[in-house]
């Protein structure tokens, strides 16, 4: 019970602003998300704020506004020197609260707005659960020191209205992101909540993917007096709407995608060989893959589909193929996959440090394998030529690992009979 006591104490104590400024975050609250180390060191996509700023108190607020806030959240708002939030959130606060609406667009101005109030007691209002694809996550990713007081999220309220359990529900947010992210989770009979989508865009995506017959429920202004729930596509929902889908369509596996799921010009790691590569790459949640000589992007795409936190960079020297990878990634639900056009190893130096590397093409390029091994990542490399095989054999002799040959034959019609048609044999080396 020694490790539990600090958490209980933190949850039950009453808010004191001086305490908020001085208290160090609980060890379990340290940011272990992907890219956290880079953000802490000043790298990554986020902006690290100046030193010496007061901690931010982030208060979750629902569509019911002030009336729905817990006592501790109200105390945080009333005790702040300045409260920042959306106009609709600030409108529900009592008179006397010093409030400032966020500018629009918010993200480019976020750091400057907060810097202008440095040294003051800052309370930030965020919708529902601030760490559920919300502003709290954005602030954390930019390196801010937070205390978070959540409210019920729209996801929790939607599941309650629908009586969907947490375990059976997929949640996808497209707030500030591509609607194609939804494609990753589509599967027959799957229950999906989509946040931040426009109804027309969602319907078009479902139709394009063969899911046009999916059942839809729109849940507007959840928790507010004007909450509204409607079934079907005839309703024109407002901006604060959660869309609930019960999917009806053909379905694709997360991994083991058929070859015809990809647009390609023949440069494709085929399904059986791809399955072997991914088994050796062993993706874990939140890891980053370099897919070198990506061709159609099939390995990087399946890596990304394996878990929503997985990230991949596809490196392809041919511009037409690079554009094709981007299209494949969007179609298959992982539009965040980054595509770098240029020769390897030349372009590798500017990339974030990987956890794993797949070399599917270009293995004979001078210094490529050595550059990949120098990262310390686990490496899987494929070759189909004698020259590439020699490089892999040398790597096996000097470094160990696992060297295999993959030969796949497919049954095909042969006259009035059936015969075996061999595919090109692939030599594979994995560094561990």
C-alpha cells in the first residue's frame, strides 16, 4: 500500500493554489508518451515553454458548463488569476471571474498566450477529459507542467447513452486530423465513436470503403439541456456531435492485408513475406519504424495499423512511388505515416531515432546497412539479388542474428489441373 497512498492523498486533498505551484507531479504522471524524451530535450514537434512558469491547472468542463463542475474544479476556477477557454465555456462562468477567450486558430498562438500570463495562477478550460485527445494532451506534449481536473468526457457520456462498454468501443478523433484515420478501425460489427467529424465527410469515407450500410447515431451536446440523439443520416448535426457507428462492410485485417489492398507498380513486399518481416520487426505500441526503400509502403502501413500509437517513416527515392505511399496510407487509415522522398542512406541523418528498421529495397546502396545498424535499432533486411544476399550473409557472419530464405509457391490453374507457381525467393536477415 505504500505506493498507493500518495495517489489517494492527491485525489482527496482540497485544492490550494500555493500547493499547485510547489507540488511535484506524482512519479506515475511522468510523460512516457512517444517522443517525450525529445520534447523534454527541446526536440520533437512540440514547443518547450520557457523555464520558471507557474504550473497550469487544466479543468475539464462539459456542455453543461459551470453547473456541471465538481466543487474542486469550481475552486480552481474561482482561485485563478486568469481563466482561458473557448467563448462558449467562458460564457457559463459566474460574474467576477477574470476570463480570456482563446484566439482562433488556437495552436499557433497557444505558447504566446500562456507566456503573456507567466507567473500568474492560470486555469485552462478544456472539453470533458482534457487528456482524451484534448487540449490537456496538447499542453503536455509541448512540455507544460500540468495538474488536470477532468470532467466526464463526451466519449463516456456517449457510451452511457448507447450502453456500450469501454471494452467493445473503438474511439477515433479527427479533430484537426484527416477523416481517413477512421478507416483503420472499420470492421464488421465493430462499434466506433468518431469525434470531430463532419457528417458528409464521414459518410463519404464509409461509402468509399464499402461501409455505406453502417448504422449511425449522432449524439449532440451531450450533458447539456439541449442534448439531442438521432439515428440515421437524415439529421443535420451541429458541431458538438459524437458519431456512433455499428459497422457493416467487408472488413480488412489490421495486419496480413491482401496485396490488392495496396496501389502498387509491382514494388510491393507481398503478404507472406511481409508477415515474416513484421514478425521479426515485432512492433510494440508507440514505437517508430523506418521503412527504407518502401516501394508501396506496405510494411510501414501495417506497422502503423498494428496500434494507434505506432509511427512510421517511409523512405522512397522515386517521387511517383512516394506519392503512391501517401495515398495507400490514407486509404488504409494511417494518414500520419510520414513519407520522405530521397535516397538512403543520405536522407536518414535528419530522421528521428527509430526503434526498428525494415530495408525492403536499396540494400546494395553504399553504407546503407551500416548506417541503419549504427542507430542501435533492430533491423530486418530483405534481398532478392546475389549481391544483396552477399551483404546479408556477411552481416550474419559478423553480427549473428537470423538468416533465412523465404520461398512461397501459390496454387494456380494449369490447363485442366492445378500446379504450383513459385514467387521470387527472398533472403531475410534480422539483427536479433
